[in-house]
């Protein structure tokens, strides 16, 4: 369904990503992991069409997304890491805006928007301005907006941010059902336990390059490590966080220099 081919992108001659290539099939949930500054956001912005690569291309259903961005954007749903919403709109007005931009008929838009608000426990807030919403409520609005037009490809960037336990559980169940419906899902997160639970495949990126692309179980077996968190730390050569934490406590406790 989605094919990313040899993407390169630099900013002021500094490489952000180098030779990023992978495929996603219908029904697949692919985890996309990496430390801050690894190149995840740059890759996602290129996939969603917000940024042009210096080299390489992105194919969706065999076609270069740049040849028809309108059609491509109608086929994707995207939950960004930061909840940039029009805070003066009500939640319902925001979904109406998104639905109209997607070309949904008014009768269908109203039915879908009100149903999604009810299912996400936002019904009593649908007429209130988004400026009064909590972070978790805003996140649920973004999820509803991404699902509204029944896209084929879904990109979730830290989707559990701000969600309570019940909403997080609902979202994990939703991922499984969306995959069963044949949606391709790219899942970006730092919550590695969740990635290990829900993803069929995991791509690990660091310093702009893909270091691994395999099933979570294959990664842990190949590297003889107990869990995905250990694999991730080893692959990206993560610092000894325990030692750093101890040094921070020691600095905090300094009384004289």
C-alpha cells in the first residue's frame, strides 16, 4: 500500500535522514521508533506531503503521492504529535471543518461527528470551545478527525499523549480493529511496551538511518535481550540512564562548589 523509497533530506547541509526505505501492507501496524532528533518527524512530514525530500519518493498504491496530493490526502488520517487545533472552535465545529475539507456530505458528516463524540466520551463537550478542553480531550478530538473520512492509511504520532487509562485501552483495541479492516498504520511512540504489544513490525531509526526492521519478537531473539526497550537502547547506543540519574541527584544535593 505505502512504499517509501530512498528518502534523503538535509537542512542547511546537515543530513536529517539518509536512504530511508520501507514498505507497509494493508492490515499492518508498523512501529516507527527512534530517539529525539533521529529523523522520525522529517520522515513523517515527507510521507504526509508536508515536506519535499531532496531525493527519493513516496508511493501510495503504486502512485507517486506528489502526482496527486489531493487524492492522497483524502486517503490518509494523521494524528500529529502536537495538538494544533483552532481553540476558538467547538469540538463539533472542528470536526465539521475537517469533514468539509474532506468532502463529506453534510448528513454523513453530522452523523459521524456526533457518533464519534459520543463514543469518545466527549458528547457533553461538543459545543464547548476547544480552549476549555484538557490535553487528553484535545487528543481524542484529533483521533476522531483522523478517522472521520475512513482513510486507508493512518499515521499516529504519540497518540496516547494525555490519554487516561480507559482511553488508552480503547485506542489499543481500536488499532487492532482498524488493522483487521485492512488499514495500514504507522505508529510513532516512545512508549515501547505498547509498541511491543500492538505492532506487527518495528522500524528503528537513529541519526537519520534505519538500524532495524523486523517483528518485535525477532529483534529480541536476534539480540538475546528480554524486551523491546533493551533492544532499542542497544541499537541506538542509548546512554546509561541510571548513571546519569545518579549524577543528577548528586548535582542537586551539592551545597558547596
